[in-house]
């Protein structure tokens, strides 16, 4: 992971942590979706984004999100490890874990 990408990933993680503390869980989740896209090719960042998504699911008592993240944590870990990932997928249970999604130009630029 290059420095620019790494910095952007962790900025989104830190933003999400602050928003979680403020109780702005939907905004925090949106930040985690961007972090997920940025980090999904790398085992630790990818897994970290799913762990925080799980935390939000637990805080919201959203059983669908919790179950979705419990599935995505191990499969995302393995997917990053072997390089089989649905590019651009935002990582939440509101989308199929196998669906590829369009990456915004801004995020795509960071990933180059």
C-alpha cells in the first residue's frame, strides 16, 4: 500500500471512529465504505474496515449488518490474501459481497 493510499485509508478510519463516538453511525458507516474500497486489496486494512462495520452493526442492533459482517470478515480476509475481490464493493450488508461496483474518479485516483 503506497503512502498516499495508506494515509487516505486511515484518515477515513479515524473519521469513522470520531463519528462513532459522536453517535453519527450512518456517517461513520459511509466513511468506512470509502475506507473499505481503498483497503480491500490489503489483508489488514480490508479486515479492519469490516471490523468497524461490525461495530456499527452491533451499536445499531442491526442483525442483518452483524450477520453480513460476520460473513465478510473471514471471506474478505481470504479474498485479500489470494487477490479475489469484487472491485469497488463498499463492504456493507446492503450489497452482495460478490458484486463489483464502479469506483468514483476521486477514489480511483488514490488507488493508482
